[in-house]
C-alpha cells in the first residue's frame, strides 16, 4: 500500500508545531513532530495587536521550519493558526510578514472551525456514540457535544490555559485565592454558552497537551483509575484536592513529570473540571487525535 506524506504547521498561542503525517485516506500516523516555543500570547499589547517583536519571533520560527520543509518529500503542506492569530487586531500584517519571509499562506481558523475539526480528529482516532469533546488550548476552549457521530452543538470561548494563567496567577503555580478566581472566570465564560438542553455526556474527550499531561500525572499518582488513555472523572477533583492539601508533594510530581506544562496544568484541570460538572461526565478519554488531524482530513479528504 502506498502512503503519502503531508506536512502541517499549527500556530498556537504559545507554540508553533511542525508535524509530518503518513496518511492513506484512512489511518493517520505521525512520523515527525518539532515544537518551537514562541509565546505569541505574551507579545499581544494592550491594544490587542501582536507587537513587532512577536511578529519577528513567529517569522524566525517559520523560517527555520521552511529549512526542514525543503528536505522532506511531501505530497502537500498546510499551515493554520487558531486563537493565536484570530484574536489579534493586526492579523493581516502578521500573515503578510510570514508570507514575505517564507512564502507560506496561513489559514486562520474561526473558533467554530477549530471545534469541528477537533471533533473530526477525535472521531478519526476514537469513535464513540455520544459525549463531549473539549479542546483546551492556550488562548481558547472549544466544546462539541455529539451523539451518534453527529455534532449537536459547536462552541468556542476566548479562554485558555495561558489567558487564565496570565490574568490570574502572580507566581508559577496558583494559590487558593487564584484558583478560586480562575474557577469564577471559567464559569462566567461557560455560562454564556448554549449547550443542548438536558444533554449529558458520560464520556468526555480531552484534546490538547494539558490533557496528555494530566493523564501522565494520573498514571504516576497510582491507583486503579487509569486504563490506557481513560480514567475516572473523579480523578480531576482528587488532583485539585491533592494540590490544595499536599502542595509540596504535588508540585514535586508536576516538576518531575510535566515541567513544560507547569504553569498551565492547574488552569487546564479547572477548565475540564467544569466541563465534567456541566455534563455529569463519568469517564475522561485523552485523545490522540485533535484539530491537526482533523485539519489534515479536511484538506486531503
């Protein structure tokens, strides 16, 4: 069987990722992944524009990726951005700067597009009859409710792990008051979303790096909750209690196993905990597939 190789660049609020997939129209296999930490969200000024320094950080990363691109035989290549670029005032300026430096055209996804593509990516890897898909990124959160493989609702909220961290946390990890403030903001944002009346999802699919980090901690913490990529939803509440009641040991665990997610770990847990509460979720599934895989399926067919 002949497999085709495709490249995807995902421009996020904190990182730019360059990925190469092997795809035959059915199974998607990731064969290369390279991450560039650019922290675009930290370069957004008070006027809501990405600063010249931030634009240059992105251009530098994209130029380096273009060097790799030249030496890899790819059938096609795609570049997209999510909240990192759709939420700023000078989006076109940034697109033009990247185009001039690298020749890349960036597809800026709407929140609804991002949510539906994340759903497609999850379904390509997991399947499922009914549940909730939550894609928690640095600058936004997308929530999809589905039944029998069909989306019932698609929502995007301009609230992510990095925005919550930057607006609420003074140090590296939040104290109790900051945790409470984060929770209040999450509930305020999600209260404005119109979910299907009476919808309950026994399964919730967690898309994104924070979800993978939480699975790693659940496994390391021990217990009988974790079964492969699945674990009992009450683990999130227990993680929060562990952090509040035994902070020193919890911090040691986070530093040892998820140091790159240290500052966004708790905000992500608190967002997903609210999803669990709203939909009365009993089991959490950490999804391998997400918006990148969904975007590739969308572009290639």
